[in-house]
């Protein structure tokens, strides 16, 4: 008898074919075993199946059916019993094998539907006929063929689209879970592809939380695997997506490897983050918070790179004469003794130093003040009024104009259409 690698769990159907059940159990050697069978077949298990099992499973149980020929009641019983049993046994997606050799049509349909989220293989002994291909099995007078298939190799297309939709909505953690489950469920040759999709989703989730180095590492790993998959075909749209992924890793590389205390690319990323939160995430509160921070980051970059001023640890003597006394009296932190410039003061310092960014800020100030007031009064600002999307968009447009940023230089997260 052919011997497969031992499996975690086998759910096997049985009506009256004890020989096929014995063969399947001995071939697969499951750690846990569940019979799905009509009440009258319990005696057959005890008399003709259990005594012939070469290595008894560590745990086993059965699900008893009222009428194995009727689909509605069969489905109801299996649906109410099997998921709880698998949770009790701590079975994960991909760890279940289903044997339909002894199933009636109603049993086969019902069990397949219920077991699908956990099953990575469906096996069946079928009657051999002329031209049959596969592993031939002689059971008494019968010649059978051992067949097996993984339903997820085809179903994976549907779940992959679900994962892509979650990714495109910015739900990266949920998308990573879908891809991770698919990695465990599909056959071996497809596993690296879904592992790469999982790494991709996890990488962008890390990026969205500003864990830049970890995101860079994840995306580099994912891209290598996706490039390899594209050489062998891969899903439609895969090859066209890779250039945008490489552009993103290049952006992260420049950000991560920048040795400066004030990193120019963080301000660009914050601006892009604010736009994603507004448009894709539909979260104007978070978008406004990121946008105000982006505005400050542009000032901090200019102060540091052009004038060697750290906004969080400034010396009054570095400032224009007109602002030095204000700094001494208003911006001193009593705990650490450092002078720290608030947002508006940073731009006024730049203007006093004849910096174009500061002068542009003063020109735009009449437009910006009501928008920054709205940000200040927002729930995630310092107030109690939910921010409106229109106010975020208005401030975003002003910040883009003020900073002189070309929006093509902002990182764009890919849209997965696989």
C-alpha cells in the first residue's frame, strides 16, 4: 500500500464501504480523525474499521447523520458540528484532508461546503475504468484509483481578489491575513506566490505605521519573490505591478539610508500619508493630523538643512533679532531647559531669515489660519468638532503649493489588480 506523509486531521465519510475507509486511514495516518456517517454505520466502524487501523489516531470522533441521502439536514448537522470540533482540536487552515470515498452525493456536497475553509486536499477512491490514470488500488475484487485535488488551487483566484480589495482599501493587516491563509491552503507550487503577497501587505502595513526600515526589508523580499513568479507567468497584472513596487522600495531606501537627523523624505511621506487617509481611508481626522505634521516637517527640514537650526532644541542666538526675545520668554521648556519652536514660529523664523518657504507661509497665512484653526478644533486636535473632508483637502492644496512639492515625487501605494 502506498504511504503518504502523516497528516494532521482527516474527515472521512462512510456508509458501508469499510475497506476504502481502512485503506485511506492507513495511507494518510492522521493525528486526529473524524467519521461522518449515518447512525447505522457506527457498528461498522467498531467491527470492520477500528480493528484494522495500523496506528490509531491520537484523537477521534464522529458526526452522526439522520439521513445521508438528504442534503438540507446533512448540511445542517455537519455545519453545526464540524467547525466546533476543528476549533477544539485547534486545526488551522490547510491542516484538514477530506475523504469522500464513501459519501452519498448529499454528504459529499455538504461536507465540502463546510470543510472548505480548513481543507487543503480532497481525496477519493473511484472505480477504475479503461484509460484511468493515477494510483491504482486493489481492494478485494475491486480495482480503484486514488484521486486527490486541492480545491483552493482554483478557489484561490477568488480569495486573491478579496485580498487585493482589502489591500486597495488600505486594510493591509486584513489583506495579509487573507494571503497568509491562502499560503497555508494552496498546493506547494503556489505557496511562494501567496507568501510574497503576504509580505507585500505586511510591508505596506509597516510603512503605514512609519516603520520604514522593516517595511523596506519586507518589500524587498516580496519583490524578489514576485519577480520570480512573473518569470513563470503568475496571475494577470503581476508583471505590470512590479515597477511601482520598485519605485516604492527606492523611496524607502533613500529615506532609511539618509543619515541626517532631519530626513527630507519623511515630509514627503507624511504628505502622501495624509492624502491616503483622506481619499482611500476616508478618515479626515487622521488625515488632518498627518497633514499638519507634514507642514511642520517641511519647516523643520528647511530650518535644519539651510540654517542648521533644530526646531526642538534651538538657541535664541540662531534666530533673527526680532524673534530672540520672544523665544527666550515663550518657548523655553521648564523641564529640560530647551527652547522649542511651535509650528507657526518655525515659519516666522524662516521668513526672518529671508527664506522663501517662510515668506511663502506669510503670504498664504490668511488662507491657512482658518484651516489650521479647524484642525486645532478637531477631535484629534484640541477640540470637539469633527473635521470636514473639505477642510482637509483645502489645507492639503495649500501645503502642496507652499512646499513646492511636485506630486509625482510623492510615494504612491500600488493598486493590486491581480
